[in-house]
C-alpha cells in the first residue's frame, strides 16, 4: 500500500451501454489533498465519484482506495474508507438530527450493537463541526435546505473516513451557505488530514477552496493542477464554451473567472476590425466599461494614458487593447505622452471616459484637444454625485473646453458605442460630427 | 484520526459470531417452545362419554345379536372408516338432506343440533332451512351449530354430541377439528347418485338400530323411482326443459352434467338444455336459452326466490315457453337436496310438469 | 430518540403494570367466544389449567353444571378459546412485523404483508386441499401446510426472479404485483369450475382463528420467535435504507442483500400467518404506523413495536367481534378494519408530530 496515496485511478473506462462516460482517466490523489473536480454537465464527474464509491463497475482500468481495489473491498470495508455527501438526499421521515447523524456510524458496528457513548460523542462532534449541535433534537424534515445539506455532511463525517467525496454539495445552497460549507470542509482537510474530492460546478469556488483542480470534459481529464495553473480563459472557452475574463483576487492571490458570454454568440457587428481603432481615454477604472463595450461591439480599441496596476490597465491587457501605460502613480512622462498622441492620431473616433483627474493625469485631457476637431469625439458624462476633479478645477475646465470644441456628451458607455457606430457608419469613413444641442 | 482500514478479522468476525449465537439460541428456544406446548398441553379428548377405542368394536348389519354392541364400524360416503357409538342419544346433523333422512327414520328426538350460518339464532337457521322444514322438523335457533362463514367449534362442543352427521358443505378442516379436538366421530354423508340416498338410509338405520324403518323407507323410494322410470320408458322423444334454480342480471343458473338436478330431469323423461354444459352449475345467458328454446321452464322457489324474481330476469318474457305459459315453479330444495324428499316429492312434481296425465 | 425522562424505577413500575394489564386482558379474552362462559367459572377454569391443576381443583364447583357440562366448558375455554387468544397474539405480531419490514424495504407507507402476492399464493394452496381434496385424511396438517407452501413459494419465486441486476425495489414490487394478479386469475378460474368448494375457500379467505389449538400455537410461536427475532436484527439497516440505496451503501449497508433477507423473513412470517388464519388485512398495514406515530421512525423500535401493537390489535379485533355480535363467529378481517380504522384516523389527525413517511 503506497503510503499517503488515498486514491489511485489508472486508465479508467466506464461504459453505459454504447456510451462511454469515462475514457482512460488517470488520477492520483495523495492523502490530505482537497481536489476540486470540475467540468460541464455530463462530463463524468458524478460517474467518477460513483466509481470510487463502488456503485459503478469500470469496464477497464484500475480504481484503488488506499491501496486496495474498490471491487475487492466488501461494502462495509468501503464504508470505512470513503464517505459520500450526495447532491440531495431523500428522507421523508422526520428523524431527529442526532439520530440521523448516528446512522452514519453503521459501518463501525456489527449487527447487534447498540449506539455507544463513543458513537454519540462522534455524532455530537460532527454536528458541532457543521454548526448544528444546538439543533440536535430537531427533526430533519423541519430544517432549511442549507442546514439540511450540512446535516448530510455531518452524517458523512460521523463515518470517520479518511476520504470524503462530495457531489455538487452547493447546488441547493445560497451563496452564504456555499462558502460556509466549503470552508468547513476545507478546515477539516487542513486540521484532520481528510482527503476530499468535491465535484463543483462553480470554478471560482473550486479555485478558492481546493488545492488542486481536475477538469473533466466528455469523460476525459483535460486539466489537472493548482487553480492558478488550471484556470484560464482558454480552458473556459474550450471546455465550457464560455468567453470569460480571468482576474486575480487581490486579497487571496487566487484567480477568478468572470464569464462574459457564450463563445457561439457573435458580437454585434457594429464595427469592423479594418479601419482605424477607437481610442478610449480613461484611468482609475472608468475606462473599462467603454473599452469592453467597444470590444464587444467589434471595434479595435486603443487606450491611454493609463497607469500600471490601474484596473483600466489590467482590463486593457485582458481585452487585448493596445494602451499607453505609465509607471504606477507617476505623473505622465514625455515618452508616454508621445505614445499616447500617436495612438490618438491613429484613431478614427475618441471616447473620453469619466475618469478621475488629478495632477498626474491631467495631461490626458490636454493631449486629446488637438484631435477633437478631426474625429468624432464623445465625452461620457460622469454619474451624478461623483467628483472627478482632483486637480483644483482644471479638469472641469478642460472638459468644458473639449465640449466647446466639439466633443459630444453621452450618458453612458453603451450610448458612446452607439454614437461611435452611428458616426462611423458610412463604410467606416468618419462622418461629420453631429452638432450637440448646446453648441 | 484512527484509521482502521484492516479488513482484519477481529471486529467483523466477532459481530458475525454474535449473530450466529442469536440464531442458534433462537432456534433452540423455538424448538423448546414447539415441543413444550405440544407436550405439556397435550390434548386429551374431553368429549363426554366417548367410547374408549380399546373395546373391541363389533360390526352389525341387519342381523341382530342377543347383546347390543357399544360401537359400530361404518364406512361413510367419502370412504372414511369411522367407529361410532351405537344408537347415540345426542346427534348433531349438519345438512338439511341428512335431517330429512333422520326425520323420516323417526330419529328426531336424537337430534340436538343442526347447521346454521352466522349470525346465529333463528335467522342463521333460516339460511339453510326453509320455513316448511323448520316447522316440520321442529327446529329452533338454540340448536344452531355455526358452519359458515366459518366453523365455530365451540357451538358444537356446547351441545355435547356423541355423533356428528355431516355433508361436504362442512369443510375438511372443520371435520378434522371435530374429530381431533372434541373426539366426536363424524360420518360424512354425501350421496353421489340417487341410489346413494338409499345407501345412506341403510347406514343411518344401522347406526341407530332402526334398520326396519330404513328398509321400509327404501322400499318406498325404490317404488317411486320405478314408477318414474316406467313413465319415461314409454316416451319416445323427451321434451326439452330449462330447470333453473337461481337468476341474476346475467342469466339463469342451471344444472350441468353430474348434478342431482340433471339426473332427476333425465330420470323424469326430459332433456335439460344444460345437459352438455362444461361446468356443474352453468349460468345460461338469455341468448343461449333462446337458441336452445326449451319447451318447458321449471324454476326453483324458496330462500327469497319466487316467480316474480325470475320474471325479472333478462329476456324472460321473450322465451317462447314463457309466452306459451309452460312455466312451473317447484320447491328448489326438491331439486338440490339429495334426500328421500327429492325422490318422493320432487320427482313426481317434476314429472307432472312434462307428463301431466301419465304419472 | 430522546427518552421521555421517566426514571428507571418508574419505568419498572410501568412495565410491571403493563404486564399485569396484558395478563388480565388475555385471561378475559379467553372467556369470549360464540358460546359465552360466565366470568367466574371461566377464570377458575383458566387458573386451574394454567397452574397445572394446583389452583381450584374443582373448577366447576358451585356452578350447577353436571360433570359432562363442566368438562365441555373446560374444553371450550382451554382447548378452543385460550389457544385462539394466543394465536391471535402471535399472528398479529407476525403480521405487524412483516408489514413494518416491507414498509421499510419498499420505502412505501402503503406496503402490507400481502404486497407481493403472498395472499393469492396461500389461497391457491388452501384451494388445493379444499377443492381437490389433496390430503383429505389429514386436513388439519395439509391445509396449513399447503397454504404455507403456496404463500412461501410465491415469495421465493419473486426473490428468485428479481435478483442481481434486477433486484431493485421497483422490479421486486412489480414482479410481486404481476404474480399476485396472475395467481388471483388462476384462483378465480379454479373457483369457477368448483363452485362447491369455492364456498369454503371464500370462508378461508375472510380469515379466522378457528384452526387454533396447542400444537398450532407451538408451531406459530416457534416461527414467530425465529423469523421475527431475525427480522428485528435488521432494524439499523432498514433505517439506512430509508435514505436511498446509494446512500445506504455508501454508509456500509449491502442494500441488495439486506432487501433479499428482509423479504425472505417477511415472506416466511406472512406465510405462517396465512397458513393458520387465512388472509387478515389491515393489521400489517396499520400497526407500524401506530408505532411510528407514538415512538418515532427508528426501525429498531418500529419492528418490535409493530409486533406488540399487531398482537394486541388482532386480539382486540377478536374481542370486539364477540362483544359486538355475541353468539356468532364472524370473519376476523371485517373486525380488523372496524377496530383499526377509527383509531388510525384519530392518530392521523392528532398531528402531534410532523409528517412521518411523507405525510401519511
């Protein structure tokens, strides 16, 4: 028995009639690891878990729990090694929680034994670990869905197994309970060395709580590694067919994915990628909506001048937007301003985002001025109550000046996109900008 | 965390051992229980004054010896060999047809119980016995022995009988109960044919020392049978008849082959339209009756059935026999209960339907 | 389930009171039947026999009965009524146990001992004796024997057919229902062509304690002790089966094997009951529910509780039948319904607990 190897799966193949649910899957899980099993519906996550539990017979391959093949283990012995928290459990009787958790102690007894003090102690501890000890005498039928799922977890914990399998345990839970449940499982893994394999449909939860993420797609293992290594936009597009943006949670340093739309959704072809780009002037996160909206609408987008570590800079990077970027918190230097002006010169339309202006980026409003005449320029109005001028009134003045020079004010990023599209409509040639009403 | 992964013997084996012990102990207890209850409370026949089996039983036929025997060995209609007390004073009769024999042989005073249906009492008596029979034989509800819907042994036991005469309406299980629990002998009388009635007369006569009366009765029966067959022998073509003993919305219940009713009909010189049926008591649909078109229709009365009951049957008024007025009612007991009354009263009445002048 | 907080001394007292009450009930029930026995006389007879002749050496003294009348009364009370009372307790226990076990295995509150067609099988077996006169000479042996064989064979057939991959709850249930209908049709055919015997078979179908005697009681006692005890051992497994086959298996229960064993034991218990008392309905259905309402759904309690409740229920039905209709012996199945339905409805609508078994 290889010490420390909780699960060993090699070349696993599972067929249901004609359909192959799992193809040649390999998986080695060392003891004490928290594995998040991810994949779209029908990818084989549940089948894999059920094979580990011995419910499903593989047509080929090796499945071992702690060194012994699952098929060779009698049912009781299996229950001593692995416990299962299913997605939902059907129980119509109103069993008191403590008794329900005590059911999980079955495999530790013979046919005629009564529940001992040890059993009750373990059950009580399991209940307190899921935070339900004060409800021990309440019936299971009368508790909420979230509590119920925790009760199921408690029952599995009472089984005192070194391996715990969870099948989409967060399905029926609200977000608070989802995090609560997984946090408790995580703590169990860390404090008691329990090996956990959890099928999770939420990649971000997997990234947050699992040591290792294994991704299945159509019965194949397509990714396996730490969340940072595994989670990528390409993965989400390839496996789930979803366009997403990858971000890094500053607090934990863990990656997270923000799904945007389905891959098959064609962008509204308002613009074509030939012809010049649309330039977004922004910073401090204000330029991101415009950048995104323009990219979604099919325009090539440039941006500037941004600061490194600014979220706009990160968004630009993520969207593939070419940007003029200055060092963090530095005033805009000559080289960056030159680069910015070059970008402005190439643009066929300009969108000025409602970005907070301070001494370090006041130059952005100045550099834009020469180009307002030449190309359609749109000024996104700030949200009411938001102060944008941190440059002692110079910013406000500069914005008024731009308006008087021909920049049109629009209400939002979406309006800006529509206005750009309208302005560039006839074969991409810039049309004469419509005169604003207050001109 | 303790990780007992060993499929090693100790805990599991100990558990399965204890289960084995439980099974062993349970079997031992069960065996003791069976043996104990059967032995400790061994049944001794507590029937009053049943003759001990050790006295050598003597057989009697019609010849009489100087000494009246204690018991008689008889073979009943089901082939059972039964040892019965000779001329018992307390007899329970569980069938109207047997009661007929017993009464005609002058043995009414010996009868302490008759068959009834629950609820007991006069209403239970009337389930099996017609008002005429009850009046004629002087029966009352206190003589009731419950034979249906289930057999109640205590109602028999309380009458302290020395002999039970029963027909097959009493279930085999009940017969066993009577003999084994009460130690009272049961003679089953179920004549298979008309001539079997005469055999039963002799049998009863032998038991009760009234062989003379039995012989006389049988002579009467023989003469009645002879007269009837004489009439039938003089006829070339038998008329067709529907003899029905019950009616419901689906049709008319009649006598099929192998039944007393059917043999009566034949004996009287008629052909029943259900003579070739597949079951013993077929229900004929009105269509069937119309096709077979019997010349006569005879219906059984009693126990709630009378002319208007049959008149309400399906398509009754369409039958040519009904339209021609060739419809007669007969006491259904005469057609269904195999006893001397069937021969002495039933046959002439039936024959009179077909051959009003000749009988 | 949490204890009721009754101290051990009070529990002993309660237990003793119950035992005494039960004893009194049994003694008084043994005085009831189609022939009424005066209470004093009856008790003297019972105590005389129970003490092996030690008490009341002349049981009938002062009752004005002749010797033969006395011995008849003794016979009635000791050989007919008392065995019937015991048989009622034993068969009631068997049916209660069997019904509870089947409700557990099938996770169905409407399951009863005859769910799998054991009633049709047993009736066919009885019909073999009643109609075809098999074993006529020893009917008291062959009737229960064939009824038992018919019933047990039906159960075994179902277990044999619905096995392995087909051993799911649904397959078992449907096989049982299909078999029940088939046997019922065969029975109807048999009865159609044998109308004379059909009357007796119909009597048997309605259920009754008439076959009770000490030998019968011994056999039934042994069977109930063996099969019933073994069945009660499965209380824990049945608890876990309620969570679903997969969850039960993940917790260490061999669901398929447990199902087979429980069904086997339940079929044997039912077959024994059917062999000696015909088809008595409602006891097996209702007794487990009564226990659940009062003591919760733990099968380690429900099974033995259903045995006790079933026993008292059937005895109660017998007593009610004689008290309500004195002088006649009426089919017991009628009275299990009469006695049970009002009480059950009362329990149902009392709403003391939240739903048990999904709202029943």
